[in-house]
C-alpha cells in the first residue's frame, strides 16, 4: 500500500514537463507511484494586482475543485510493495505564479486547513527570479523537495527539526537547498507506519 496516494497537477503557464521531472524524485522518496494530472488554467480575476502576486489560500480554493476533476495523464514511479498503511489521498497543485499570505511577503507552498490539498509555487525556486543564470536541474530538485513536504503535511506529518529532512520548514531558498529529497528516518517511520519512536 502507498503511504500517500498523491496526485499532482500543473496550474497556469508552467511547463508540465517541469513538474513531471520533479515527480520521479518524489515517487522514489515515497516509495510509491504518483498520479500526474492534466494542466489546469489559472482562474481569472484572483491576482492581487497591486502586489503582482496571488493570495495563496484564494488560489488554492479556486484551483482545488478543478484539480480534483482533472484527468490522470500518467502514473509515475514504482508500486508501493513493502510499505505499510492505506495511504491518504492528497492533491498538490503546482503553479508558476508568486504567492503570499496576509502574514508573509511570499510562500513557496500552502496546504488547506480542511481537506487534503496544497499548492506549490516555483516562481521563487527559479534562479532567474534572483537575476542569476537559469539552472533547470536545481529548480527540479527544489520543486521535488517542496512537493514532498506538502504531501507529508497533507498526510498529517508535523515539521521536522532536522534541516536535511524534507519535512523541515521552508521559509527561505537556503532551507530548500539544505534539504534532501527524502524524509529522515524518524519521519519516514512515522509516515509509513503511523508510529514514532520516543
């Protein structure tokens, strides 16, 4: 059984191949397959034009229903043989627009307070945002780490104190670059068996 039944859909102008490439690493980390869904259009009229950003919770609410209804394009990764648990159904939407919350300048991701859905933005994961040369491999790695973190949150995982674990908080780009595309041993045990060692 899968530890998480993860479905991921691109939203907006992001190249689906960019998302699909990151999902191979996510599937390896979860030791299960990931469902890749068709691209979704961004809803109109929800951008905060004064900021040039999208409020993350509004964007997630607007995209969520579309993402649930979106058709599966591919199944990425291996089966989940040898992994315990039923696997919570989770939906992660990936967009290229910049996001914020009322209490933050920006966020890389946001999870819904109810229901198993989250949204991830690649905008600030891209080197050109910081006026640096594009690095598609680095961006793909960053995206995989954040999708894995959001999937863990949606499955009920708390933040991890190990900065190399994918479940560590992501406040800055350096946090993403410090992480590995995997959960630390205690977090993996908790996710895969529902228990934690004391």
